[in-house]
């Protein structure tokens, strides 16, 4: 079973030593991990032990189509949020600086102004936010890969990188 599933250490992440070693199995060394099942037809290894455990593939895979779709989702999400914020700001500014405060056409004028003059700014700003978010989620994917391969140091490094990217993303959102 351990050749397919791997071994898990009971030590904390800061402890080291020969008793704290973890070995990734051939079925669980990549994320998303597949499942392990026992076959009735066992292979015999060179040392005479029976190898009965087999790997089943994961139920989903991450490829270029998923990456593009996910990036488009992030961009659309950032675009809609930015467009809503721009519309609220435009309507408030049009109402505040108008002489006639009873006018009810502030939203219509705001939408027209945004779609005519500011849509490129909204699209470019949301693109930058989506790129930073995509990089952060890519680091999360790499962290899961390192965690499946039982690489503690890389997991900690990637968590620190994700924290820095998260802070950068928060600064970018409010520029």
C-alpha cells in the first residue's frame, strides 16, 4: 500500500531527522491526486513482494483550456466590480457637481459617460488585477503540488510568496 499511497510523517513541520521522512507514492505524488485501489491480479516485484495496489486517475485535470477559462473568469469578475465602482463614483460626482439636484437622469448620464470615455481604463485596470490574481492562484496550485510531493520547504516558500502577492494585489486594487 505504501508504494502507491506513500507514507506520512507524524512530525511537525519544523522537526527534522530520519524519523520525520515522508515518501510520496506513485499515485499521490501530484495534485490533484488520484485514488488507490487493490487489484486481484498482483504483480511480483524483483525482491518477491506482491504489488497489488493500482492508481486511478483524478476526476479532473488542469490544462491550458482550464487556465484560459479561469483567467477569463477572473478578468470578467474584476471588470464587473470595477465597472460598478466606476458607475457609483460617476453618478455621485455628476449629482454633486450639478446645479439642479432634482434631476433623475444621473445614472443614464453616468453610464453614457463611462461607456464612451472610461471603458478602456476599466478594462485595463481589471486586466492587471486579473493577472495578479491568476499568479496568486497559480502559486496556490504549485503549493498543492509540493504538498502532494511531501516537500515541506517548498510549501512554506510558496505560502510566503502567496502572502506577498496577496499584499501586492490589495495595493493594486486601490490605485
